[in-house]
C-alpha cells in the first residue's frame, strides 16, 4: 500500500516539473516574438523617418512638422543645424587725382575681404552707377573719375556661409588737382607668399646694363659695313688716303689709352706687346678722385642672409636696403622679404642706412602709392641716408611708358618723400639717365649713378653717389654684391 502511494506521489512531482518547464519555454518564445515585433516596429519608424526626410526634400512637409513627429524641439540645441556667420563690412574711400579707390574690409579686423563678389553703387549728383569687385581682392578701382562728391553704398551679399552687410555709406570729394602727400596704403601691401614672384620681381640680377655694349657693337658693325660698301666704288688713290687716315686715327687712340684718358676704362693698346706701357689704373689721379669717398653696399633679398657685423668690420660705412617693389605684371605693392631683418641688423651693427624702392609706376597716382608704401615701411626707423626710387629696365609694365610719363612718376614719388620730411633721391644707370629720364629736372634731389667702369663717363648732370660694380665681394655677404662710393 505504501509502495503504491509513493509511486503516485512521484508521478505528481514529475507532472509538476514538466508543467513548470513548459511554462518557462512558453514565456521565452513569447519574449522572442515580442522583441521581433519591437524590432519590426523600430525599422518601420526608421523607414518612416527616411520617407519624411524625402518628403522634406520634396517640399511635401516642412521642418517644423518633421521636428514635431520626431520629438525634437525647435528651441533646442540642434548640433546638425547650420547658422550663417554675419560680417560687417567697412567701406573706405581714397582719391589722389581724378580717381576713386573703394576698399571693402572686415570692420572687426580692418583686413580687406578677399574672394567675395561684392557689388557697390556709386552716386554722383543725379548719376548712379553699379560696379563689381571682379577680381575679388576687396578693392574696386575707378581710374577716370570727374571731380565732385561721390557716395558709395554696398549691397548685402551671402557667400560661402557668410552674410556680408554694410551699416553705412561713405562719401568722398574727388579733385582734379594732386597733392603729393602720403595716403593710407598699409592694407594693400602684400608679401611674396601672396604673389607669383617669377612674374612680379623681374629685374635681372647681376647683368651690366649700365653701358650699351650691344649698341656700341652694332654701331661699329654698321660703320664697318658702310666702309666696305663705300670702298667698292673708289679709286686706288682714295683707298691709300683712307688707309692713311685710319692709321693716324689708330695711333691717336693708342696715345690716349697710354695717357690714361678719363673717358673710359683704361686699357692697353691693342697691338702693344710692351707690358710696361700699361699704366697702373689705381694710381691715375682721375681714378683716385672717382673712387674717393665713403664705401657702401645696396642689398635686397637676392643677397640672402647677411652678417652685418662682418660687413661693418670690413670697412663698409653705409647700406641702402630695398624695402619693396611694385610687381612687373600685376602692379601689386610687395615688401622685400628680408627688409625688416636687414634694417634691424644693419642699424644694430652701426651702419648708416637708407632705403630704395624698385618702381613700376606708370602714372603719378601709382608713384604716390609707392612713396606712401615706403613711408609706411620706414616709420619707426631712423635713416641717415636718403630714400631712393629705383628706375631701370625690368621687362615689365614700367618699361613701356614715355620719357615724359616716367619723369612725372619720378617727380611725384620724390616730392611725396620730401614732403614727409625725408631726404629723397633717384637711382638709375647712365643709359637711362641720358636717354629715358629728364634727369636735369631732378638736380634738387640726390642722384645715384650706376655705371660699371673704372672711371664714370656720365656728364649729363652731377651725381652724388656712384655704384661702380655689381660684382663686389666683402665679408659677411655671400656671392656678389653692389658696391658704391658716396662723394
């Protein structure tokens, strides 16, 4: 009996265990089904969101509706939203003579704004004209403007995520007369990192163009050809007479060379084999007089890094340092990359310093801009030597103007420098002084002559300083350097 009861009890326990396990399995299956259903619902939500975005792009729903459907507050901080930056533009106007320069800069920084297609409206009396910054450099220049009052407005513009607006207009009076005074140019001065140096700094270095060797050779060749043509139709007696004249002429030239003629570099007679007949040029009184005076150098970036202490110790008294140049192609105003370094170090070494600017001005307005740039660059420095304008061949924009135009630009530069209280001077070579500049009108200024000979032959005007070679060699400067003597 007891045994039967035990069997029944064990059976009940087994049934209960089976039921318990079955319940657990049923719950697990139901949970898995619930997760699948939830995942399907989530995917459906994603698909609905994608569809909503497509609808937004198609213009079927608006952004507010999409935010509401996805529980995003329009007042919240949405990291994906994009707000345009606002920039206030300051208009500044400048006029030198019958021209108008409009500059558009960031009011908070003062820097010109580049790469924006600004449009301005210029109003003069009853006439209104619209102009665009086509080269996107922050400057709109009108070179031919009648005298009168001009008011300039700027149109608001959005570009590359930035809103540009101008709060106020500006008015200026344009005059047909010119004042040789400094204008604000500092925001237009560029570094070489901003330009194509190969196109802008085109003056060929270490090339002697101070003596027209090619012209002399051409003239000699032409004379020789004319003599040959003439000889073909003359008699034997005439030929003998010409030969006699030629021999006498050659004898006179040899005598001049031996005597040390002061009109050119002294050389030995062409047919002389007597070494004793060649004079010692350094003892010639004319040579000594020409080379007597303080010795100095003129330098630019092309001379590289300079040990100015070694230069001073070698006996050099002064240095004329290039502060900048106008680009031969674009006409940009560019600072010499070693200007500040050279000014500080040369002054610190105890040399007397001056500066020069390589000009490519084609009119008086540009010349005043160049002078204004120089005045900006030398501000804060003490100069013992003049400020020179360098005018010579560049294979650039300045070569093409006439003698009268070139002389006018030089006069404008020099007057602007002098009116600012500095000593001013003109640098060029013998050929340009004699043929491409009205040099006689500049004798109130310092004249710096370049002619690479033993004894200078320039006599058109006086000169105050002479650059006698571009191939000098002194301690502290690697390679060739221009050498000068100050009378």
